[in-house]
C-alpha cells in the first residue's frame, strides 16, 4: 500500500504520476523511435512499404537500387581495388546466386560475441571502425531498421549480418 504524503504536501499522487509520464515519454520516444521506417515502394494503402511488408521481388529491387549502391560506395572508398565491383555475393555469399538471401550468414566471418567487439578491434581496428561508424548505420537506415542498441540488444547491427561464436545473436 502506498505511503501517505507528508502533511502540507501540495503535489497529489495523480500529479506526480502525470509528471513522471511526461518526463519519461520523450525518453521512450527517443529510444523507441518510429520503426520500422517505410523505405519501399508505395503499397495498396498509398504509403511506402516497410522491409517486412515488401514482396521478395520488391526486396530484391530495393537491394539493387538502395543497398548495393550505398554499401558499394563505402567499400570502394575503403578498398577501391578489392571492391571495384560489388554485387549481392559480397554479403550473402554464393547462396545469393540461388536466391538464398538469409541473414546472418556463415559466408561472413564469425564475430567474437564480446561486449563492444574487443577482439575485433584488436585484430582489425580499421575494418571494425569502418563498419560500426559507416556501414551499419547506412544499412540500418536503408533497410528502415532501428540501429542496434547496447542496452536493449535489439536493432540492426553487426550481428544482423555476422554470426556469433555459436550462431545467431541478438534477435530482433
């Protein structure tokens, strides 16, 4: 049972609850945001579709027109000779040729699963920094997904594409 307010207290419990709600609301909106974003073609209701609402063909088109060019620009700026030509196999591996685009994939190197990717920064600092600072936020935005949040362990991040030491980690 709640403790009574001390005598002479002007603020009522209802007012305290309202103040708490209005204080927390901006924080929750910031953390939650409006995701998934509508990034696809216009659907039946006259609004752009989210990734999950798109058909397989619409997703392929979005990948070819939005994802591959953006990822390609990042990789070409980083290693131009190695990434002169970018296609679906860069991330999806040879399975892309069989229309198997599931992610995360074992085509990409497995990550350590360590908090803050310590081993990855130790072995490949430039690659890890590039992916965290440029590739992951760019891909999250292009897919209309919320960026990964360390506190909630949800959102689009490294483990959306890479497997962890024993398989998928941090599901949506």
